[in-house]
C-alpha cells in the first residue's frame, strides 16, 4: 500500500546484520581467561610486592586501550566535523564507552594497588592518577550529553565539538598537575611506582596482558559499533511503522 | 543597510543581553547573594585554630566564583529559549561567531561585576590585608574568568538544546575549569601570602595559554552547535 516506506524498511532491515558478539569477541574472552590462568598459576610472585604486583596484569594493561580509545574518539570527532560521516560518530561513541570502562578498571585497580604499596588509596600529586580521573569525568560528560540529545545529527555535531575540545584540554590538565607536583613533592611515598626488574616469566605475562587487553578493547569497540547500527535500524523501522 | 562587522555585531548582542540583565537584575542579584552567602558559610567549615582565614581565602574565592559563574552562564542561552528568541538572532544578518562573541562579552561583564562585589566581601569577611596586591589578584581573576566565559558560553549554548538543560552545564564545564582553577588558586595564594611575583609566573603563563587556545577554539566551534 505504501511502497516507499516498505522499501526503506527492507533496505534498513536487510542484509549484513552482523552479530554483536561474534568469534572475535569470544577469542578475546578466551585470551583473557588464558592470561589469568597464566598470571595466577604460572607466573612467579614478586619478591617485594608479593601478590599485589599481580594487579599489574589488569591495571597497567587497562591504560593502553583506554588512552588509545580516547585518542580515536578525539580523531573521529575531527573527522566528523570535517566530513560529516556518521560512521565517525558511531566509532567515536563506541570508543568513548570502551574508554570509560577501561579507565574505570584502571582507576579502581590502581587505588587498590596504591593502598597496599603506597599506603594511601589516592595520591593527588601523582600526575597519572589525576589526569586519568579528569579524563574519566570528561568521557562521562561526553556520554551523558549524548544520552540527552534525541536528534541524531545534532548529537553527532555536539559530540564532535566536545571531543575536539577534550583533546585540547588534556595537555592543560597535564601541565597544571605537573606544576603542582613540582611544587609539593617529587614523587609519592617511600616506595616508587616504577616497575621492579621482572623475571622473564613475569615479563611474558606482562606483555601478553597488553596484547590481550588491546584485543579485548577492539572486540568491545567492534561489538558496540554493530550495536549502534542495529539500534539505528530498529529506530528507522519504528519510525517507518509509525 | 549594510550588516555590521563581526565585532560591532558582537557588541550589539552583548548590549542587548546586558540591557535585559540591567532592567531585570534577576540573575545578577541571585548570583551576588549566592556568592556572599557561600563566602559566609565557608567561613564556618574550617577550624580557625588550624587553618587561618588568610590561608583558605583563595580556595574559598575560587569555589564560590566557579559556582556563581555557572548560575550566570546558565541564563546566557536560557533567555533565548523563551519564544524562540534565538531564531531571531539566527536570521539577523550577523555571523554566528559574532553571536558567540557577543554572548561571551555579556557573560564577561556579568562575571566581572560579580567579582567586583565578591572580592571586597572576601577581603572584609576573611580580614585580608592585601591592599598592595589587589591589582594583581584582580588581574588573575580576569584571566581565569576569561577562560571560564569562553568554555561556559559554548557549553551553555549546547546544554540548553539537550533534555538535561541546566543539569548538563556543570557536568560538561567543570572538568574544563580544572586547569584554570588550579592555576588561578595557586597564583592567588602566592600573591596573597606575599611571595615574590615571579613564583606565580608559571601559573599565569598557563592561564594565558588556556585563554588563547579556548577563546579561539570555542569561537570556531560555536557555529557547529547551532541548527543548520
């Protein structure tokens, strides 16, 4: 009866609705399982830090994908403002969500480790902590704003503007914390945050934790991107039906 | 009639906003009362025998100014939503950058006026002896307010067009105020405590750099926040 509508619906609904959780995602999960079996059972304990050191295999590994995802988010914001390509917006959104997850993991595991090793949950003058905390707020603000806008082009434009400004903000937060750090004290408490020398087994586990977490982050971004596509498709079908 | 240039148009927009504010005085009065009230309340949140009033004055000043600034910034684009006044601004023959600059100038005047009340109130309530440093402190205030206005005006324009409206403005802008507030508070406390002016230098450099980068970036970004 209304051919244009039904054709549009078919186009949106038709081919290549790829599953959100596919083989790549399960491969990443398998990698995480293998990593922790190795880290817990087959990697020696640190002589100084004891079991607390094992948190490195979550904590430090989480930072790499977190910062990488924020970088991609900022880059996609610039791409969107330039080309107005909705794929850039979707990828930016996916990266922001994944960055928030990994930043949360990094901050919480970091606080737990710091309580054991430095004797304090939080040390404001440690630059990396403070920078990560404010990045968390920036990314959270980005996602809350996205949730508060219904119109998709407006949402994409606003997100891109915020993404670009966030990229400009990062060096300023970094510099201002650096100024404070230089004033108060050089580095936190007695034990340095620097890595002790690692045995070969530990180093292999440590490096593979980076690989595994990066693969996991890519799997999350990939799944989240597909979820965004599916959502748009459902939205279009609802609008076509209404 | 030829359309006005960017700066002239910006001034017209600013004058319109300031005239509205001057005739109604609602935002300014509430911001002033809020600022003075907060200064008074903060006085009782520390133990006087542990931290002296002069030591906490810079921190109090910056917390109070940030939150009273948010009160003013929220109104900046909020008033354009009534009867869709923003549409009239958009169809007028002026560039979008000049709308942003005009709004920003209006906010700058608003916040400077607010400080002209808050700073003397701080000096009185906290018994500061800073007659010689008053110019330096005012200068720092101006640098920080410039950055707050650059960010806040843009985010105010964005926030009014979302479902969360006023709730979103603090959430978006406070992380951006962090470097400003850290540097401004550090520089103010150095000046007030009588340390040599050169010790405040790195903070002032960072403030100036922040202002330059974000005034330019926000002016360029503003057209993207309007409906096309």
